[in-house]
């Protein structure tokens, strides 16, 4: 008899874990998980214990035979895993706060996954994910790696290019969020809505929208153009789009596109927030404190609604649906980050893209969209160039390559400012960037 499914979650002490556990519990009939291993590092031990106990209470309340294991030993956990999910943050929220604050000193957007912040999150994260890939190769070579760790697009790109792991899927909640919000605006059930997603992670466009198979893109654009109907997420201020810009674009931008198409307004908003309530990481730190206080309550055995203050709404739906479709060969359509394989004509075949895929037991099969609209093609290609150069810098620790990545990012105005930001951030994140500071032996 086939054993149950073994899932390993790296960064298991995350405040998002109850969301994931809830998703697994809801789908137990289709996804018979026998073991869930939550893995963290010593600095995350306390959070792991708190969130792990809550996970155990949730499973017990649901009356399901899922064993929940908590460990700091990643290699012990990975042995014979079927799915490995990654949701870790190198340097924790303090590092994110630096990514957000330092660029602001130079009048540049400071953001978790975009601009200089996105570059540095990639530089810190990619070496770690590549180490995890080596462990997977050795200890559970048949497992699927499902990555949420940001910057998810750059991380997927790095895994495809610099590891031997082929069974990798990058996941994001942005497309699900757009779909849910679109259904709400149109006042129809989400199951009736389909969106043709294509682009890159946090740079994805809805190229067409259908209700019951009939295109309603024009209606959605008009709804989005109405300031009453903002489409954003908790972590991105919903500054209104110019209605005529949306009409000209004739596609649905994702909330992160505001950093590129409304750069000055977003910068102004970030500066205001940094001086008033704090950057997003600083706000999230406070939210996390409150969440962990709640999680400690021995009587709590569900995901508390307060978790909705975080930007990751629907993330467990994205994760659990993906795992379910791979495990059960459901062949439904889901937007994920995967190898392009020609699906977007303007992007190299071997690069990661975020696109609608048919999800099979062999993994995602991207659905071809041909060329992207000419108006967005250039930006998407530029971000892809940025991701590739950034991934190379993360792997080599080469200063000039990192400066090149910083300079070609569209949010950075000049090579000289790029160098100033780079030097400042390298110093600030030194302890998490050994590849840039350890002398290469002759
Ligand atoms: C969105 C993004 C995620 C990101 C999250 C941040 O959901 O898609 O990639 O991690 O926001 O939310 P937070 O609450 O940490 O600011």
C-alpha cells in the first residue's frame, strides 16, 4: 500500500504556517498527508515551537492522522520527502527592513522583491536555496520543490540554472489574489472566472479575463478604473491607476506594477510610511508579535483571522492546489513559476516565467501565449535580465556583476547611485553575504 505523503516545510516557524496547515487539513481526502515536518534554524526555534504546537492542535482538532514533526535538522527532515516547501527569510525581518530603508536614502524605492531590496533578498537567499537543492538531490531526489521564498521568480530562475533540481515550482499568491478580486468586482463566483496570466513573478499580467468562457476584459478594466474598486494587496498601498492608462494597456497589471508605472507616487508613499508608521517590515514585525501571542494560546486550534493582516492571503490555496494537482495528476490550470519552454516568445526557453500551466504529475506544462503585448514586452525582458544577472551575482559573489544587476534595474536611476546603494547594502548585510566577503583562494 502506498504510504501517505511526506511534506517538509523549510522555514516552518513562519507566522504563515497555520495557513498552510489549514489548507492541508481541508484537502486531506485528496491529499493524504502522513507526515508534516516543520524545519527551522536555531534563531527560529522559539517561533517554530509556538507555531508547531498550534499546527499539532489544528491537526488534532481535525481528527486527522497527520504526524507533525518539529526540527532544526533539515537533513533529518528531508529524508524521503515527497514535497519540500520553502518559505524562509534569510536575516529575518530585520534584513527586510534594511532592504526597504537603505534605498530610500538615495531616493530609490525600497521594497522586498523589487529594485535594490529585491536584489539583496536574492543575494542572501539564492546560496541557501542552492544548498537545500543539494540536500534534496541527495536525500529525496524524487521530491518536488515548491518555493514561496521571495524573490520567488529570481529564486526559481537560480534553481533552474544553478542546481540539478528539475522538479521545482515557484509559487505566488498574486495571481490568485487578482482572480478573487476580479470575481468580487464582477460579482460572480471565482470558479466562473478564468484569467490568462503571463509574465514574471510580481511582474505578471492578466492578458484576458473570461466569465464562463466569454471575454470580459473591457468590463474588468472599467471596474479597475473606478477608484471605488482598488485592486491591491495588504502590503502595497492601493494608489489609483490613471483610468486612461489602464484602457491603453488593455491588460490587468498586478499590484507590484505600481512600483514601475507609478514610481514617484510609490516612492513618496514609502517615504511617508518610513517616517510615520514604519516600513512594511517594521509594521509586519509588530503584526507578527501579536500573531505569535495569539498562537501561544493553548485553546487556539484554528488559523486566527488576524493572519489576514499579512500580504500572503490565499497562499495556502496556491500551495495546496498545486501539490494536489501534481499528486493526483489533476491537469487543471494554475499560474505558477516554471521553465518557459517557449510559452512566452520573448523570453529564453530556459528561464523561469510566471504563467498559466496545466498541472500534471510530471509537473507544470506552460500554456503558450506567443509574444507579450509590445507595450509590456520590454519591461518584462528587462526584469528578466535583472533576475538573471542578480542570480549570477548571488552565485559568484562577484562585485561587478552585482553592480551590473543593480544598475540595470529600472528603479535605479544611475550607475553611480547604484554603486552607492550597493556599497551601503553590502556592508549592512555583510553577515548574510559571505560570497562577497570571503577571499577566494588563489
Ligand atoms: C504578497 C506577495 C508575497 C509577499 C507578501 C508580503 O502576498 O505576493 O510574495 O511575501 O505579499 O506580505 P507581508 O505581509 O509580509 O508584507
